[in-house]
C-alpha cells in the first residue's frame, strides 16, 4: 500500500477531478487551537478533524490520555468528514504528519486501503505555490462502513515482555525516554526493554519523510531487522502511529501499543526505567 502521497501527485489528482477526501489534522501537544489554524488556511476542500474529540475517547488513567474511540463513534465521525466507501483519503497537518498519522493509522485499522499521508503536509503544499483557502468546509455526509483490527496492536501485558525477545520502540523525545523531563504523565522514564527511537528522526529538515534508504538505515541503527517483531509506543498513542508509518515506508510492519506510556505510567505496578539503557540493570533489549 502507498503510505505517502507527494504534493505534485495530490495536485494532479485534484486538477483531474478525481474524488479525494482531504482531512486536516492540525493538533500538537500544548496547542489547543488546531481549528483556528485550520480556519485561517488549509488545502482547498479539506475538512478539519479534531484529534482530541474525534480520534480519541475521554482521557482515562486505565486506558491512556488518548484512548481509541469506540468504532461506532469513529464511523460516525468519518461519515461527517464525507468519507464514502472506496474513497481515496489524504490526511495532513503542519508538523511533519506527526498528528495526521494518528488518523492514517485509525483509518487503515478500520479497513480503508487508500489512505495516505501528504508528505511534508501543509508547508510542502504552500512551498509549492499551490492555492490555500480559509473558512469551514461542511461536506455531504458519507456512507463509509468501518471495521476494526486490520492493523496489529499490543496491550500493556505484551508490552511488559516485548523487549526480551522482540523490539519495543519508544517514539517520544529522547529526554522523555531517559526520564529527564515528563511534561504530562505521572512518572518519568520508559517501559523496561524499550529502545529510544524519536519520531523526529523519521523526517528531513523540510518535514518530509526520509527516503526509503534513509529510513532503513535509521531503523537498522535501533535494532530493526527482518524477522524481529516490532511494536511502538509513545506518550498516548499519537506519534507512535507516525513511527509505524515510517516503518511501513521502510518495509517493516509494526504493532501499536495504543495506551502507550500514559497508560503504563498510571499503573503503580508497572516498572518504569530511567536512563539511556532499555533495562534498569543496563542491559540491552531484544536477542
């Protein structure tokens, strides 16, 4: 499946009149003004997607800060965005797709095959000199029927032992992995056995994904190799989806731990490790 679409290909589709659902997922930790940014400017025809309200259920210490919403709720949201069965969907944001990837993963998990991330997002479209528009788009209601379970996931119990025989990647910033800072979750550090692999390393300076060879080199350096199962977590299951997209581009499948560190760190019985090594005793993860 094609994970990303570049701005030239998208512009060609739109100019040719090919039906394409554009979804704007402007969201960032600490910035609650995604809709305002969208209203100011967005790709022509794009519909705003509220990550906190439509791509997550209410925060729950037992499930995490952004638990996956019920399937029925997600389907209703997708229909409000105008998605129909068989549509080509392109999601984007203005932060290297680190929030849009959440929608990409959820739609793929729901069974949609033609869902893509706009490589470089809003800035790539703007830099190409293409038109933007302002205001709100209210599409005709769609009829898409969503399912569940098309993408692999792991739970907290599997995450606890994943690093012993497989590879568990922590997609947060390195300082959060090491426990030097923790701005939102109750404890600082990482899940035992996890290897630090920040999502920012998936991107070039212009916010586009690294080329395939660059991504393969990046992931090889943290232990990704054929035949070793990979799972990914982050703070609340949002940017981990970006890592899964990057891994897919590089040719590696990976599972998501949806509850991520926000769920893990709220369970007093779950061990948290600080420092640069996967385990508290300084040993590495995997075989």
